[in-house]
C-alpha cells in the first residue's frame, strides 16, 4: 500500500462517499422524523395481569384504591380469594383468585363485593374477571377419551360448549370464574384462564 494512502483515506473512499468519516450531520442535514400523535395509553403504568375477584374496577384504580384490608378475603365463602404473592410486584398483597387452587363460585349475592368498603369491587360493574382459553392438544378428547366435564360444570349458560368433539369457549358469555380450569381432569389442565387486561372504571 502506498505510504500516502492513509487509513482515514480508505474509510473515506469506501464508506464516507467522499465525506470525512468523522463528520457529523449538522442541523440542516438531520432527517425529519414524522410526528406521531400522542397515545394516552402510553402514559399509563404497566401492570401485571391479575385475576381479580368479581366486579373489580380498572387495574390502575384498583391498585390505587385497595387498602389491603382483606375484608373480601374473609367474606369469600369458598375461600377463593387469596393475596397475590410477591412475584406480582406492585400487586403483591392485593386480593386475587387462583383457579388452580380454588375458582370463584359466583356466590349468591357476591358477599366479597359487599364487604369491599374502598369500592374497588363495585356492585355496579359486570362480573368479568377474565376469559377461558382451551388448549386443544392437552384436551382428553384429543387423546382418544370422551370428556365434557368443563361444559357440565360451567355455571354460565352458553359460555362453553362442545363442537366437533372439543370444548369451545364463547368469549361474550365467559366471565373467567375458573371453574372449568379447576375441574378439568386432563393431566395438565386443558383450559387456561386469562385475566382481563382491561376492566371498566369505577362508576361515577
């Protein structure tokens, strides 16, 4: 290589396209980026999906208003309401339902709601804790057995039905109580309960 061809010159020739590689674009050279409309949801704090007791308000408001008094826990007849463990971070210590241990039985009168003095469980909201999702490969009907336990035990008419030999969840009717998950006799439950990602705000 000739001595008069410096490393800087090589970089300039192959990568700089005739411009010094150390040069930085000035204000006039900076590309104009499109301006995006403000997204109100971007300012909302992110929360871990939690399967809350019936008639729980929006998660952000729930965390802000729940006093962790445990009144709903004490009022739950089947002991379905437990306190969220530490892995739930900011939600730790707040009431939740673990359908693997004990699902919500949708007790008559929903005593947990009436016991909630802060109002984060509101009698004016619908029961919409989450949704069930069928994991077809784990269903006994896919393994050569005939099973309809989830359909028989579901307390909500029309929320789950058998179609072509497999259970199918009707999202519009399912409230996520978790009974189908709890009673599933498959070695690994073939129904997963997904906590509601969005819930209604506290009624004004």
